[in-house]
C-alpha cells in the first residue's frame, strides 16, 4: 500500500443547519466509513506530521470549536477509532455569546444561532483526555495578513498560552483562520513557537510544516466529491502546476 498522509478540514456537524461549513451526522458517518474502508489509520494532526505517513494516515481536523463537534462528531470518530484535532479561537470558550466573525455572523438572530455555540474549556479538556489534540485558531479569528505586528503576535502567542494553561499540554499546532497566510504570518507562527500549522488553499500546494494543505469538506460535498477530494492521485494533480491552470480555467468558465 502506497504511503499517503491526508489531512481533512471540517467545521460544524448538524442534522439541519444548511451552512456551507456544516455537514450532517449521516454525511460524516459515510465519509469516515469510506476512509476506514480505504484503509486509512487515524492520527492527531501534530502526530501525523511528526511521524510522517506509514501506509495510509488521515488526520481529521475541526476548525472553530463548535459544540456539535463533541456532541455529534466525536461519537462517530470513536466508532472507527479515529482521534480528532480541534482548533480553538480562544476568545470564545466559556463566554456568554455565540461565536461571531465575518462568514458566520449572518446566522445570528436566526433559528440556527445556537449552532454557533462554542465548546467550553471543560469540554475541550474532555476531548483532550479522550486523545484529541487541541490546537490554536488564534484568539478572535481574524484575517492574519491584515494585522499589524503587535496584534498578530498577540493573536498567535496569547491563544497558544491560553490553551496550554487550560488544557495542561503544549500547544504546538495552529490553523490559520480563513486559511489566510503569507510569508510574514508563517514566520510569526514560527517565532510564536508553533511546530505545525495548516491552511485550506484553493489550489493545493506542496506541504510545509507551517503551511500544510488540508482538503476542506463542505455541506454540499456528496460522496463523489468527497472521493475526489481524498484521492491521492487527484491531490497530487491539484498540487502540481496543472492544478493552478485548472483552477484558473474554472474561474474563467464561472464568470457570467
């Protein structure tokens, strides 16, 4: 069996929330079952990158720390023996308000506002005690390349320190909010003490420890689209120069 390290990015899990960032429990169940059928062994994000692939390895990550991850995602991953990794924006756990930033704020004051509830620190410790990794998603979920030096440092360093204080373990991994990064942000992540960081690029790039590409899974990804996103050969193609050409062609064809 050829070695393959696959990193997936999920967000919320809900039977009814139609947000692009949410998948249904049935969808997640079918997707995890397909990973198991294909022989993927589960690993936490930092463990997977530290060890490198031996056979087929999948790291299933969840951004934003939605409460549904503990309630609905964890039982599914447990059935297949897969640990998860959750990336936490540390301003939100134990706070009185639902999470809110550009991209999810449209769900405030709607019947789905409760879907924005964050996990509490006690629940994040429960995940950590169950073998999950708790990584940083900054403090407030900003577009990091837009920040000045002091604010960028605070977002990276304060979130890392907060997680280490609450979880009692080193925080060595980071997910860039919105997948936004540039060379300056990568260097700042390194200076802040992160060993591994991940993004969700439009065009897959060659993996680097502080810019590791993930395949993002969204609400409308049926099993055919999921199969294409996890395919090793298609991921290699998307990471090549041909992938860039195909993305440009897709943009041209989608214009009115």
